[in-house]
C-alpha cells in the first residue's frame, strides 16, 4: 500500500469514522446483492405458490435466519453460494405425523415441483434437490434454498414451530418470526436507521442496513475468517446474532457499537444449574449454547476467538495518530484482506477527491459553496441461514 500523505493530511474523519467506514464497506461486499436477493425471493415464492396449488393451500413457505434478519454474509467456500433458509409450515398436529413422515412429505412435493419445472422447459428451476439433516436443499446459480419442514407448535402460538431432525428423536422447537421481530426491535434503537428510512422512502427496507445488522455481519465475517474450515468449533451465527442483539444499545457508529457490544457480551452468557446458557429471545426454553455443555472445546474455541477480536478492536482504538494505511494494515492481520482491499480503495479515493476539492477551493478554482460539505457515503443501497447455521 502506498502511503497517502496528502490524503491523510486533508482527511478530517475521526478514527472511529474511518474504522466504521472501512468495516462497513468491507461487509457490504459480502452482503447479498439486491438483484440476487430479488431473484431468491421470486424463486421461493414460486415454490410456495406451487405447493399451495398442487399440494395444499395450507402449505406456507417463508424465510428465516440471516436472510430474514438482513445479516447474510457470503460464505468463504469455493462456490461462494449464499445459504437461504426457508420454513415450509404445514398445519398438522404432531400426533398425526412423525418427523420422518413430514420430511418425506415435503421432499416428495419439492421433487414434483422440480420435475414440473423441467417438463415445462423452464431454465430458472432448481438444478438439484438434496436431503440433509434438517432440510431439503434446492440448488440455484449463486445460492441455494434450504427448506425446513415444520408444523405448528401448539404450546407456543401463534408463531412457534416444530422442526424435523434426523439425528434427534424429539421435535425441535423454533420461532423464526418471533426472533425476527425481536431482532428488528433491537435494530430500531439506532436513530440513524430511522433517519435513513425517513429520507429514502423509495428504497426497499431490506436494502437499508442498520448498525446492528452491519455489526452482526462483521462478527460473522471475522468468525468465518478465524475458524476457516473448522466448522465444528465455529460458533453458530444465531449465537453471535443473539449476543450482539442483547448487548447493542443503539449506537450509530459501527466501530463504537462493535467495541461496546464486545465489552458487554460476557454479561449475557449465563450459568443455570451448572449449565452454560444463552436463551432464544423468542423461545426461552431454547438454549443457543447447549453444545457448550456437551463439548467444552466449543466454548473454549468461542472464548479464544472472542478475546482475539476484542484485542484487535482495543488496539485499533489506540491508533488515533495513525493514518489510513496503518489502520488498514492492522485490520488485515485479523480480517480477510479481500473485502478490506475493496473498502480501502473506495475510501482512499473518496479522501483523494476531498483533498482535491480542498486544494481547488484554496486556490479559488472551486468555491466552498460549489464543493459543498463532505458527507459520509450512504451504504443503504447495500450488497447487502438455518437460523442456527
């Protein structure tokens, strides 16, 4: 990286603003693009419509997890395909079916859907259909849809559901709609988010990212980078999302919010009767750290990662006298350099343009009125899955 002396001298952003924009710009490149988002929505709505016409009008398909929450991060896999989790809810009582029967029932209907698309000569149908532990996976270009068969949870109405799991005897509880409502209420603490939505009504709400959504994306991105292929010990995204949501206090600045959340997270991990516990805000009986009690190494892995990220953020907070190059160099020691390189380049160009405007204004070639005040670039146009992925 070439040192940008003149740019740094002209820059008036605070360290917190600089770090916030570098992190925000990086995770924006990992977010799902509006076009791919819209394509995915069309695909799963078509699946739901087909099931309603050919299976039963009572079938209901809706998104859950990161796609519903707006915290999707592109996986660091060879294909880089996004995982989009869906619920296929069928209004049956659990005494009228079994987990296996429900799984096969939904799978048969999805197989028929795929055959129908092929028979009609449609090129936009799923390229594959696979059975997995808890779901059926429909493959598309750039993403795949994980469809989780579910029935209503009569003990947790109106949005609770029961899910299948071939490795577990009991039905698994969930409440993705209730969880999304809770997460949305936590996101709304940000005054900046409300101001954005009020000023750009023509932009769909899912293209506007709150500070909390970006914060969760940063945590997930760093976690994926840190753990690499060690998926067994990598903390599930629902745990990171829940801890971040509980600890967030409405800060608008991303870097400040991240540091404050990291400082508060330990206080939201409980010990209940000798068990580690982080409750699902939408289903208090569900524990997102249940695996910690079975595999102590998973908690240790979480703590090691957590300390590493906290130390990185603490060290960055001390770099007030450093320029953009030094801050960037420190960030890439802990984060994936690819997205950061893109963000660095865009931010450096913005700084360069600002310095040019200031020099032209100083020589009378450009008045301050013409140049106007420098504004922080908007990020709501955003590049913008089992909930327990």
